[in-house]
C-alpha cells in the first residue's frame, strides 16, 4: 500500500482534519490551540465519535486514517454491486460498474483521506441500496449516519426521497398515490435535514460566519486565493471549481454513460433495466435543487459543488456500466448477424477497446492514481522529530511551507499556516489573518524590536525559517507561497519591496547564532536567543 511507503506520508486533507484527534489519546496535546479547537469544532460529530472510539481501542488516528480506505472501499464495492443488481440484474454489468467505481474511488481524493468525506460513498450507496429494497429502517439509518458523517450528502438523500413523491405521467408531474414514498420521504427528510440545520456545531466562539458579500471582497475567495470560489476562468467556474455543477470525469470512461441512452432500448438485454432506474433522475433533480439553493444561500450550505459533484459522478458511473454492458450485447448480436461493416459495430468496438485498454494499462501507472489522491510526503523528518521531543505546550511560527506538516507529524502547535487558514468563520479567521500579518512583518522587519515584540506577543518558542526566504525570487517564483502571502496586504508587498531593495533585515544576522537544528534549507531558531539579540546562550533545557 502506498500509504505505508514512507514514514512521513499523509493525505492532504488528513493534515487538517485528523491532527487534532491525537487529543483522544493524549488530552494534554495542543493546549490553548485555536487551530486545533477550530478543526475539532467543525468536524461532523459522527466522524469525531468514530475516531474517538477507535482511539480508545488503541488505534492511533493517523494509522486508522491509512487503514480505513481499504475497509470503506470494500464496503462501497459490495453496495455498488448490490445497487446495480437491483437496477440491472445482470452480474456482468454489476461487476463492470463496480470496476469503474473502484477506478474512480482510487483516483479521487475522498475515500483515500480517511476523513469524514471517506464515509460519504459507502453511506450513500447503502442509502440507495436500502431504498431500492424498500427497507425503511435501514434506509433511514443510512441517512441519519450520513448526516453526522458528511452532512451535504444527507441533504441530497433527503431531497431524493422527497422527489420520489412526484411521479411523471405524460410529461406532467403528479403526486404519488402510494403510501410508501410519503413514509420514506417525510421520515427521511427529518433524518437528513435536522442535523444539517446546525451544519457547524459548537462554533459560537468562532462566529460570525462570513457572508457572500464579504466573500466577494476577500482575496481568500478570489482567483488564486486559499479557496478560490470566485474565479472568472470558465473551467474552474463550471468544471472543477467549488461553484461547479459538473463532477470530475474520473476515470474518463464514465463519459461512456452516453451509451446508456444510445443502447437503452436496442437489445433484448435492455428489458432487464428496472423501472427503478428513475431513482437516478430523482437523485439528479434533488442535487440540482440543492446546488441552486446553495448558490442562493451562499455560504450557509457550504459550496454548491458538494451537492452535485458526488451524486452526478455516481449516476455517471452507474449508467456507464450499464451502457457499456448493453453496448457489448448489441455488438454480440450484430456479430451473430454477420454484419461487421455496420457503423454501430465499429463504434462499439472502438469504445469497448478504449475501455479495455484503459483497464489494462492504468494499474501499471501508479502515478495516475497517486496524483488524484493528493498524498503529501514530509520533507523534514529531523525537524519533526526535534519538535516532537520538546514540551507539549510549545508554539512554532514559520512562513515556510513545511509548517503545514508540523501538527500532524510532531503533534505540536503552530501559530499559523496556509493549510489551516480557513476563512469561513471570522471569529477564527481574523485571528489567523492577524497572526500571518504579524509574522510577515516580524520576519521581514529591519528593526529587531519588531521581531522581539512579535515573539513576546504570541509567546513564540521557535521560529522555523527557510534560509532561501530572503531573496525576492523565493516568494515571487513560488506560486503556492506567493498566492498565500499575497492575501496579507500591505505586509507582503512591503516585505517584497525590502527584499528587492536588499535592505538589512533584523533576523538575518541572528540565524546562525540562534540555530538549533538545520535540515535541508530550514533552520530552527530559538526564540529566547532572538530576544537576547543572539548574544546570550539559551538557558532553557532543549532536547537536540
């Protein structure tokens, strides 16, 4: 497994949503840490409770996050096979669909995270399966679990149940005359909607929540920002961004879902398609309604793409699997009729060959999967080990990108970093933003007093400094760092101007005498040494 290929490998989202769970094992970690407190508060309660229970059984959170994807993947596969057998009781079609689903699961960054998003597909497919089986208790249970693991999809599920109250006859909508849809719909809406009304619980200390008008004025939500929601680029806006309606076409073979329409009624096998396939239509309608509602209420329901990206992708996977199976059946019939020049046969052969080639070749290119999984390999093991050996109440400040990894790998508090700077709740983010501005001003200040006042203000114990950070190119030629720092004006522009003018910065001559550890281009500086101007040997006991 790639997850265990390196001792300091972690999925990108896991850095945010799992690091604080080390408190389940050692409650003294991250004391008075606003970042840990915030991420603990915003995580769904069911997800947090699951990790807490596993921690009490001895499973360390980061280890559990690496083991969960395999278990959840198997559960998802089983439910997928069961769902397709309900919609299209042809074992080969169910197998083909499950194969496509698995390719997509391991090329995307949901199930691999081990976070709350990892639970969305097994719970979602369980909901579809039990709904098709008309198992009321199991269906409602899956909706309720989704609501406390991944709330946005619980709303989609509840909406789907309500959509089933409407039947279409001769192109006109009519209310169902059967009792079952009302029972499922009303109870399911209660199970799915109520937890979502309080989407971010226990956040009174971090409110107010940002408004849509504020989002439009904040660089954090603009092009290149931490969460680039407002982007004028067409592709980002409609295909891959947080406002997009379309899912990610991963694997590309799901685009063959068009074959479902092409061969829907052209083969004897098409009669195997259940009337319950209209469930996919109800699912898409519910998703579209919530997508529009999320735009109207932005950001109360979070990003609109959360309501279409998963459900649309699932519908495409199902219809692609069934469509390819029908296409193969059509091809078989034509071949038996000895009509090899038929255009339909040529199209089917080309598409099926493409599918077969993709399935044969993709496993030989692990990078195809790993790129979509957003796995991060920590580049400074010595620094992680050093900080992990220091007292649990230390605070580390840095503008280096490596600071993103410290909470997960060292289990120590940091002042600020890009990874943890979510701008949804201003009670939290305004503090994070001020910390970033103060840090930029301190690191690039020509006066020692500015640096020292910063250390005293936040009670900093260590500064982690990139020794290349004092060249303007270090910022301007690093798109990720540049986009992050450019959000904090005028501090960043002033810092770049000082670097371009080659002004003498107060921290530069203190790097050598105050360095406790070097790794790659990084230096760990002792804050007490900086406070003394580099002339006094630090008195506190440190473990090298």
